[in-house]
């Protein structure tokens, strides 16, 4: 006689939850996907999803390959006075990605986005939902900080990361983080606070 109800966590349960979540996030986006829905599709209790991934933000971060808590770190970086926001954003970006584990995650993320449309869709959803909304909320309406300015901030940061972590172009790869802050913070500040 087989056991009834939801199955408990096992060796492959975490991976199965991730597979289900990847499919649901791709099909329904972040807002349309719930922990309960993922748990139902995976045949597990929602508490198990919370246990493995610390809720929906952690699950989503795991699916797209961004570090857990990145949304809160970005919000904290821009939440202070408008003066110095560019410097705080660059420092936060470097703090998240500059260590060996961060570099490996960035390489994996770029590889996934370049080769899988699903990963690109998920990352696009994450960036527009969390980063753009956070910046717009903190800095005001789009007349003050248009979406294009926010996208340009992202372009500068991702461009720096591509040169530093993926292509390892010597001037950028060899630079001290403080040198990068000194070079990137002023143009990012000008975009955030025109």
C-alpha cells in the first residue's frame, strides 16, 4: 500500500522543485507564479519550498542564477541620499559579483541567457520587475528617471562585468575595485540624478 499525500523532501526533491519552478516562471512570469503553485505541481508541501529556497524570491533567484537577496541589496544601495547613489550602486554590484563565487555565477548566468531563451525571459522579467521598479520608486516618476536611463545604468554595469569576469580584458580584469568605482560611479550618478 502506498503512502498518501504529499511526498517529503528527498535527494532529488530540490532539483524537481527547481525544474517545476523554471517552467512556471517561464510560462507565467514572476507575478503569476506562487510558492503554492510550484509546490502543487511538484507534489510537495509549500513549507518544503520555503525550507529549500526561503520563499519565492529565493526560488526565483536560484532559477535565474542571481545571488539570493540581490533585490534587497540594490534597494538598499539606492535608498540613501541621491548624492552618492552612483557610487553605492557600483560598490553593491562589485560586492555581489567580484568574489570567485560571484564571478562563476556571473559566467553561468551569461551562458544560460545566451543559450536559453527561457533564461533570458526570466532574467528580463527579474530586471524589469525588481531593479527598474525599485529605482523608479526611489527616484520618482519616469520624468525624473526614465526607463532608458535605468537601462543605461544596467548596460554600464553589465558591460563592465562582461569585460572583467567573462572576457577578462586586462585593464578591467586587473583593476582594483576602488579604481572601477572611481571610473564608473560618476556617469552612473549622472544617469540616476540628472
